[in-house]
């Protein structure tokens, strides 16, 4: 009779299901079933009885279970005594409340958690199960719903950092998944398939508590390449697509029309905005902004008919200068201007500013110095003749009015 087979039986009785017992022991369900079967053959008696709710011990199984639990405790005490004989102050700590075990864990001579830690609910079900190495969680850590269903399983590296995780609803449906660089979540989940390590890209659905579909994700070689977030009626709300160097985020209206799209460039863990587009309720582009090296480089607005309305660009150079061109909905240029001190709330007009009529003819022209003061201001008639020519307040001459 092997200790591992006894542990399998104890887990099956405590969990009330072979599936839950397999998760607790850390092996697959077929492997645990085989271990229990070997134990039954060795003793020549049935130890577990299957019911509609799971498994329960037979009278013979109950006797062996009680003895096995005592054996586990005695072996734990023996390990503690041997460790103390070797000069190491280590031991198994058990905490009780109202005569019921609520927590048990191992402790090393440094006072750090070492070995297995388990926390229990008032009903005796396991709420948390994890392994520690000198105060750091290693291997697979598990938390459980009050009904005993696995809530979350995470894989930690030697430094105690989480490198893969899966979450479930109380019905056992997947609610979230973080894949590692290789399959790590077995026996909690077959992540070789779920994370797209075999058979090409995978599709995994995430659910709300209650069973409604929440998200749909695609993975390839452990990397999430697409995530669709759905509304309550199943229609697309948001979409995210990723490659090794970029990420695109989209938002949709209740009718399914794309309203916003963001493009990010990726470098390691750093993300920088590259482009943002906004769309009207009809799905037509009405605003676009672009960034360069993390700074806004341009902003373009469009009329509902798709015609260019306004384009603002930041000129390259040590000083950020904003150049703006505006248009009529016919496509004819209506105004052009330049601004400095763009980091301030109030822009400073500089250079020559012009305004045009709907036929594209120049109707006014204003020149500003580097401080934003008017140097010259002119207006024109439809024929291009000057109606007014003001040399500016710093010129001693009078304003010249031409008719």
C-alpha cells in the first residue's frame, strides 16, 4: 500500500469528486481514478461509491479514510520531530476555530512559510491550497469557490512571480486565462491546446457568473493575439488585436458600428500611442490623431461627407510649431495659420495667416511677429484688390483705407 494512493483516497473523500481530488493532488483525473482502483484491488473491497453528486466512501472506504488521515498527521509529526533533532526549528502549524480546522501550514527555522498551506471554510472545504519555499509561493497555487469548484489556479516561478493563471466561475466555466511561455497549467487546464501551443491558434471563451458569454480570445504560442469583449446581447463591444510589435484597440456602438480605433506600438513592456481614429454613428471617419515618439504630431477632422475639414500638424524641430489648414466641405481651402508656444494653454499666432472664400480667393491676410503681435493686416475684395492695409500698431503711419 503506497502513501500516494492513500493521499488520492483522502482527497477523493474530502472533495466529494474525482475531478476535484485530482486538482487537489495535482494529477489528472484518469491517473487518480487508476490509483484508487489499484487500492481497491489490493484490499479486495470497493472504497468509493459514485452518486449523482459525486463520490462518497463505502463503509470500508470510510474506515480506511479515517486511518489514512491519522497516518498523514502522524507522518507530519514524525517529519517535524526529525527536523528538530537535526537542529532545525520547523513544524506544522494548525489553527482552529470552534474546534474546526481553518488553516494549516509549514514553517521553517526562519519563521517563513515552507511546504504546503491550506485554508478551509467553515464547512471544511479547502479555500486555498499552495506550496511555499522559504516564504515564496512556488508551483501551482489554488483558490476555491464556496461550493468547492476551483476559482483560480496560478503558476508561480521560483521568485514568487505569477507566470500563468486560469479562473473559473462557480459552474466551472472559464472566466479568464493568462498563458505562460509554455504549457504550465496542467492539470488545471490543457493549456497546450487552450494557449495555442499545438494545432495552431486557439479560441477560448470566457463567461460571466451565471453562464453568459463575456469575452472570446485567441491565443498563439502562449500569446493572446485577439480579445473580443461582448455586450449582454452578445454583440461586439470592444476588440483588441496584438502582434509582437503592435496592438489595435477598437470600440463599437450597440448597433455594431465601429466608433473608435487606437493603434499602439509595442517594445517589450512599453506601449506608445501611434494613431487614434474616431467615427460618427454612420461609421465614417471624423477625427484622426497621430503621435510620434510619444508626442502628438497631427490632428485631422473630416466633414460627414468624408471631405477634409481641418488638418493641424506639428512641424519637426527644436520648437513645436503648429501649422493649421482648414477647408470648406467642398474641399476648397478656407484658412491657413501657424502657431508657436504650443505647450501653453493659449497658442501664440506667428507668421502669415490667410483666409479664403468658398471660391478659393484670398480675402484676408494677417502677419504676426514671434511674440504674437500683428505686423500687417490686409483684406481683399472678390477681385483681389486690397480693401484695407494696416501696417500694424508699431508703425507710426495711419491705417490706409482703400476703396
